[in-house]
């Protein structure tokens, strides 16, 4: 093999490795940031949502409830309790900031719980500033579970939902 051909072959192999690494990083981060979407079902007025998935396929969704409230909806496999006790912990520069209370409801399919956040309170402010959000659900009949979400893009996500046209 000629030296020029050997150099070309080595360069192609390096490019393939770089492409593979870049693809792996992109796919790895696909679950690590907030996504926004406009919903228009053709019947109701269009509205905005934001969502974030964890590494296990669970996800959270934000919707504007109106009247100064945001719904944080946690989608998982199954909830046994109607209004399970929920703890939310935000990773801040200064440590963890923690909040707790009961979910306002479980959906009829038992796969989602809804947590209400007032737009004007500290919990909402911490949501915007945090790097990680952990949610621990104490489902008294089925046990406790912890879900962790990266907060990359959370400020843009929450602003998008707040400014929803509904």
C-alpha cells in the first residue's frame, strides 16, 4: 500500500471514530434536556407544553394550568395511591433545595400524577436555577421511587409554557 493511500485510510478511520463519538454523545444527551412543543389537536385552542425524559424512560411534562399555576405531570409505570406524598429536590450551586407535599391527583390510568407549582413561589424559582431535579414519590402501597431529571433548558421550557396562548 502506498504511503498516500495509507494516510487516507488512517484519516477515514479517525473520521469514522469521531462521527461515532459525536453520535453517541448526541444520543446520550437526547434524554438530558427539556423539549418544547406546541399542541394543536384541531378542536381546542393550541397550547404549549415542555417535557424532559430520564434515562429509564420516565418523563415529566409541564402544562400551564392558568391562574398562576403550572402542572408538573410525572409519567411512570404505575401509581397505587390517589395522592401520593411527593418530595422535590433541586440541585443548586449552594446545595439541595427541597420541597414536599401531596400530588394533587393521580390520573385514571394510574400512570401519571399531577403536581401543582405556583408561579410566584420559591419552588418555581428554584426550578429555573437548578441543574438537577429529583422527585421522590412515596406511594404508600407500592413503596418509594426516585426519579432524576437534568435541568438543561428548564428556564426556556418554563417560559415557553407560561407564555402559552391558552
